[in-house]
C-alpha cells in the first residue's frame, strides 16, 4: 500500500505495509518562510533518511519544497504519531499515525465499535493566523517567539495558557467561546481511545469520569489492566478500551498536568472534552457533565502505580548477555555568564541540559547521517562517554563544578547486532525531574525502574526479564532511574532525546551511530534522490 499523507491528517495504516508520504513546506512564521522536517516515530529498518530530525537524518525541507518519506511499518500495531522535528515547530505540524493489524489478522481483543484519536493538544497563534492543532498546550503567542525569547534570555520558557483535547480547551477556561470536543457513544458499546500526548513541555494525566480504562501503550500490546487514570509524557501514546456502561448522560474527559520540577512555573489548568451517550435525555437532566477525579499535579505514587502495571502480554526475548553496558545521566544544568538580559536563568546563568555532561550541539552545514554516509570529516566525533566522566551523588548534593556541561557534537558508535543496556539516571542538578526519553529507530524493553541512585548490586537482581513492556519513550522517574535493553539491528544515525522540547533545545540529547552489518539486508539504504539539500 502506498499513501500520500499531508500534515494534520490522522492516517490509518496496516502493519507490514510500505508507506510513502509527501511533506510540502508551506509554513509561515513571523512573516517569513521557515524550513521544517518531519518525524513519525516508526521503527523503520534501514531507512533512517525517513526518520526526520533536522540536521540528524536530513537537512530541513526548504520553504516551498517537497520531500517524500518512504518507509515500511514492520511488526508494529497500535498508535504512534508524526510531527515536525525542527525547533518547536511540532506545535504546528503533526498528526496521529494509526497502525492496524495486517490484513487477515485481528486485534487481540473484540473489535471496538469506534476508534477515536484523542490528541492532548495545543492551539498556537502564528502571526495573524490561528493554526488549529491537537498538540498539548495553548499559548496566546507565536510559539517561535516563546522559544526564541527563552533562548535569548537563558531563562525557562513562558508556560502555556491552556491545554487542549483535539484542539479545544473545553469548558473550564474563561475563553470567549466555550467550545469542547465531543464524542458520542451508544450504551454498552466498547470504543478504542487512541490517546497521544502531543504537548511540548508537559506530562499529562488523562481520565474519563466514572469510566474504567483498559490499557495498552505505544505501538505494542500489553497484559490488559484497568485503571481510572493514565499518565503520558510528551511523545507517548496509549491505547485504552472504554465500555459505555454508565447511566446515559454526559461525562467529561479531562487532561491535567503531572509536574515534578521543583520551584518551576507550570500551567496548572485542566482541559476537557465531552463523552456523550447517544441515548442521554435531551431535557430534564443537568447539562453540566460529570468531572473525573484527577490526581494532584505532583502525585508520583499514582504515576508509578500505573507504570508498574505495564507488562508485555507474554514472555519476551530480552537480551541478557550484554555487549554494551551504558550509563547515561540525564538532567538540567546552567552556563555561567555575566549578569544581563541574556543571563536570566538561576542566579544570573543560562539554562542548559545534557546527557553524561555533554550538551548536544546540532551541526549546521550538513546532517549527521549524510556526514556518516558520505564520509564528510569534521562534523562529529564518536567519543560520547559510555558512563559519566565523573561519578557523583546523582540525586544528592552535587558540586557546583558539575553544573556546567560541555557543548559538543558527539555520537556513540554501536556494532551492528550488539546487545545494549542503558541505565538512564536522573540528576538533582537544578532539580530532579521526570524526563520522557525517546529513542528514534528502535523500540526497547524497560527492564527496571526505581528511585535514588541506580545500584547494580542491589537493583539488577530485580530486573523484569520475563515480560517487560516494549516502549519507544520512557519516563525516567523524578529523582530515579530507568533501565532499557535493545539489540542494535537497525543501521544508521538515531537520535535519543528528552521529549520535553525546552530540554531538547537546551541540549538533552545524544545520537547512536549503528554500523552496517553484513550484506545489503543489514545496511543503510542509499539516500533518496529528493533528500532536502543543506
């Protein structure tokens, strides 16, 4: 199957299909055309040219130009999404990517009567145009101005003015036009909600009043379990089955923040949509829907209880004989500077972020993948540290000498087929915080999570190597750690980064360079003829 897909469509596909979609850049921002690139989170084998991050796998699509992303969906079913991957432009260009079972197969549960994409989102204003989005936060300002102001001042970005569900903030905001997204269900039917957190900078709780949710995550199935609330970090997706088994009426769907950074401003508001039974009486009942009980913004216990229930549906083959045992610290930092308009971070500094004290710097004259494929020298180094250059009490007291990272373009090279384990360790520099870490080109098993500093002697024995969940984005717990495992069987350059866009902008990222294996089937395909020029 070949599909041409244009931005803001919610496109269904089938597993093991070949996909092509064309992206035409007609963006307008601040009165000027700007370049963009697109990514969609699919595990696509040997086609990193279609992954999309600007200056990682391609140079941005120039204004008025077109680039066709060609890739094959392999062994994935569920809900993913795609979005711009240039600066904060994913606030304006995105959509759901729905992967149904391959033809002739079925879901591992009875077919739902409806499938409803629920995009926890954003509407942002671009010059005089309102770009209607389903992305997770709403700013009453040009989103690029918000980003540029933060980069200029060195301070945290202004918080959003609202959250949205499918483009609407709902009834709880003081908007001049109170418009809510509505979803209609028949009594007794089961619907599949494909929930996507497309927010730029905020983890979000999601719940439906008086209804239980049966859960599955990212583009993989898991052992079914029921809950009244789910939590999604930016970039994460969750499939939930909802049965309309309540008294016919109107019920709020609601999204509210989960926030863990200490002393940091955030948008503590709630977006709503309405689930309405088709048989609900049209008169004689309260017109105000029932509101769900949402957790407190800092309810980490609810998040961990939810996360701990995610398990693969059966025994899986987790790598146990590890070739690459890596340990990456993730967190914020600061850059010392002279007091002034560009030093408005904590104590007259500029915010930064890093992994293993390396704050990632994008190249500007070509992409990393092109530099690798074409043997262009001087673009990157392959000496990203496998462990922190200096060990310290990651969640305790940290010397100020470790607060400022090094700014470099460093990659870590993996041999094709190597078995990789990564400890992702949060740090207390500036503040501990929940970090949604996303790895392009791969799905991985989450074999363990915990709080405090990771201790291999104590914690490794508790790893789940029987039925760990398969994810592509993992929330590293606030003040804690996560351990992921995967086999490096997909050659190319693949970005790993925090999906909080302000953190990515500050440098919380690194890249793996996965070498070719043996023969054509284990090697990167040649670049397409229409690859955007640099």
